[in-house]
C-alpha cells in the first residue's frame, strides 16, 4: 500500500489517542464509579446540554465565515469544532492551536488564507469574550462573598489580555497593513531560507498576498456588524450551555448554591485554558475542589463534580474530535485537488 501524508496523519492521531488513554485512562474507570454516586437525570441533561454547546459553536463558525463573505455550512464546521478541541488538547496554547486547523481546512476549500485567519480570529474572539462576560460576573460574586483570590484575578487578566491582543491584530490588519507586513517579513525570509536548503524556490510574495487578504477580510467584518453579532450570540449561547452543564453536574451531586456553581465553572475553564497540561488535566480537578471548599462544599462532592464534568467536557469531545478531524479537508485525500481547483479559479 502506498504511504501517504493522510495515512501518516491518521496514524499520528491514533498514536496520540492511545497515549492519552494510557496516561489518563485511569480517570475513565474512576469516572464510571463516580457517576454511579450521582443523580442520573441531571447528569444526562448535562451531557445533552454540553452537546448543545458544540452545535452552537458550529453555527458561530458558519457566521464567522459569512462575516468575511465566505460560505461554510454548520454541517461543515461541526468537525472543525471537535477537531480544534483535539488540536488544543495535544498542543496546549490558550486554545489557539486549533486555529491552524481551521485556516488550513478553509484554504483547501479555496478560501484565501487571510480571510480564513480573520474568520478563525473572529470566532476565537467571540468565544473568549463570551466566557469573559461570565467570568466577570463570577468575579463580582466572589468579591462580594468569599473574596477574590489574587491568582484567579491574574488568570482572568490573561483572558482579557488575550482577547485584547486578537482584537488588536484585526484592527492593525485593517488600519495598518504596512505594519503587519513589516512584522511578517522576517518570517517570510526564514521560510524562504528553509526552502532553499531543500533546493526549492522561494514562495511567490505570499506575505503581501496574505496581508492584503487579511486586511480586506478585516474590513468585511467591520462592514458586516449584524453577522458579527450573530457570531458573538452563538458563542455566548455555547458558553451558557457549558455553564449549564457544570451546574447540572453540581445538582446531580447535591450542590445547589448558584454562586458556588458559577464560580466553579469559571475556575475550571480558566485553568483548562492556562494550564500547560492538555486541557488542564489533573490541574482543573484540584482547582475546582479548592473553589468549592471556599463556599463550604465538601471536598468529596467537589471532587465528584470535577471528575464527572471533566469526563463530559474532556473525554467526550476528545474522542469525537479524534474521529471527526479525519473528515476535515486537511485529512481527506481530495484536499490537494481542491486546492488546485481553487488556484485555477
């Protein structure tokens, strides 16, 4: 059988999944035992609510591409939702690693890299902004009740800084494309030197083309405020669904305090974003227990909630993502043919 890049990528995915299962598979056994201790109806509702988050995100991606005058149906973006989670798990990077998958998939569909990058950035901005809104609410509750930990406050500032940087990139792409061009010149020279070592010609003005496309796309976003608002609305619904999932898991184990549930969700999401471990595995659970105990919830209940919630938001999308990522244009065998057709057009 002829070896192909696609087969290598599929093999790599299988190896990564097996490695994660072997390293953290003990959590699956512990998860099964913990679920038996909770109320089954709230836990099933939590699972369904979390699935609603992923469908909301698929519509958000669709609107993000519509904002740059490109079409990608929610059916096409749903694999990207799970695929980006898979990428962000194997390469922790403040949830930005999956952006490369979105851009590459769009490029192979004939969408200009600048437009694809703008759409992916817009999507990530709305995701982080939706979470930031919930985070600010939780921090206000903490400050008024048990007090706000300096560590949590600093982590919150990282999220705010991340959103601000992404907005700045879009603004510079529109207002100061020449500055973005100067920033990317060293990258272009490095890429060309690497290609020269492999006796390949330099790329044909790819920086100018990308920056021009990115600038145009940023302008399209500014001229499509309604579509941009729809993207943000879907992302806010997605974050609300995830919050509801956490709250339902809490209810399943007898925790009914709204303050504890909201703050527990924020802490879990913050540490999943910031932690150097894949999706905060091992770190999030400890942080959630600490957050719950500050509200008087027992450590046993806090640990049970953390384990089940993480089972829903980590293992489910990770395993689904390992399957659906292979349906993206990056993995499919007709990807190169799609690129050639787009280039001719």
